């Protein structure tokens, strides 16, 4: 139901996007969406930590959603994603390159540190498998947003 997170699967989808690609919902352009996906990878590596925003007594329910087959809702708003975030790159291809580099860093980090967990603001501490599940849902959400799935 959700897309695989391996680069061989993802890159052809990224290649269908260009600076003029329009979303079916939301205000992110294609390049901002890719940079946003990279931002999520950076939360997973611990490079860009965010405090927990969900009361601890709700974490079990949040992780149950993560483990479910329920997709993320369209037009989902989260406090740690700002609509006015400026683009980091001068072109979409550079944003894709950053995503690839960050994904490879993430895989290496977790391979070298079995059992490592980094917190997500809504799901709490996640291990690699849980982060991978979240990325899969997240990629499916945004690829659907741009009509790629």
C-alpha cells in the first residue's frame, strides 16, 4: 500500500517532478516538497532535532497509527513545517541530490548503530524500521499529493 523507500524505487518518481509541477492539494511546490522530505530524514538522523509535541500518554496511539495501513491525511498541518520556509537549492535537481545523500547517511548511521533511536515530534523515539515505515507513509502522502501515485 505504501511506497518502498529504496532509492531505486524513488528516483524515477522524483525524476517526474520539475519546478512547474503542481500539487493536487497544499501549497508546497515540488522542490519544497523534496526539501521537506529531506528535512524529515534529518530529524531521523538527529541532525535536526525537534521536541516532543505529543503528550507521552498519546504516543502509543500515534505509533499504532504509524503501524496501521491508514494513510496520512491530505492538507495535514504540523507545527514543525512552516509554509514560508525558503528553498535551500537553486534547482530541483540539487534538492533531489541532497535527498539521496541524506538517505544514504541515514542508512549508514542506523547500520552502524543497531538499536539507535531518534525522536519524532509526534511519534517519540523511533528505531530504523519505524522511521522507514514513517518515510514510506510520508513519501506515499507527498507522491499522491503530486499525482505520482
